[in-house]
C-alpha cells in the first residue's frame, strides 16, 4: 500500500534580532527526499555595521594615551604617533636598533590586535627631535584631552617649531588641531588649523 505523506514543520523562534529557521521535510511515494533551508536574520551584519560606524572611541573606551601605553607594553620603545584608523588604534613605535613597528590596539578593550615591523628610515631625525624632549606622546595625548577626545598624536620634527601635533574631536563632531610643546607640555592651537578661532579656551 502506497502512502503519500507530506509533513511540513515550520518553527519560528524570536531571537535577538528576530531570526527565523524553517525546516521542510517531504516523503514521496517511492523515495525519501529531505531538504532543509535555514534563513538567518541580519543581526550579524548589523553588529558589523555598528562596529564599523564607531570611528571615535566612546566615553569610557580606550583613549589615545591608554592605547599608546598598551602598545609600548607589547613593543618597548618610543611611541612617535598614534591614530584611530579603520576601527583600531595604530601606534608607531621606534624600538631599539632603530627598527620601526606598527602596533594595532582594539579601541574597545585595549588588547593588541597585531604588530608588524616597518621599513622606515627616519629614525635618526626622530631621535634628534626628541633628544631634549621631556614630554612623551602618551603625556601629550593626556594633556590634549582637555580640548576633546584625542584621535591622533604625531611628532612634528620639521624645523625649529618641533612639537606633538594632536587632533581632537568634540562631542558635536568638530575636529581641532593642537600643538603640545615637547618640553613644557603647553597646549596651543595649531596655526595651520583652518578651523582656528578664538574658541580654544572653552
């Protein structure tokens, strides 16, 4: 006796993003065939989008100074620059033997994401610029925090006006450039900053 049985089972479970799972089982007259189709929601993509959209560290997240400290714990040397780029902090470190390293730090946890050696050849210039400096990149980042969220620190070793160049982002999204003196840690508005106005004593 032949039997035709068609069984359809649909199960819907409300997950975090409202995901669905559908299973369909069909048994024919003479053969058994089974197909399973699973349709997941887009919550993983949404989480990825949220992470990609977080360009600057939120309050309570890893600051520039903390990222520099974490990078130097991993790769001892002299931090020369720090920048929040592509969802991670990138710290350039001049290590012993005049070798350059780029260390990537997670902006949400402070963990080291990776490190690589770079082929830079300006170690002598950098060491000369920092020879009499009393302020490190980490200290410059901490000092500049009074102006907003620091998103980059970089050594300006050109000419006689050597300083730490920092960029800050205010809560409203406005970005400003500042110079931090290598010896006194005095913060002044960058004269080359197009947005320079009289609001730097907010």
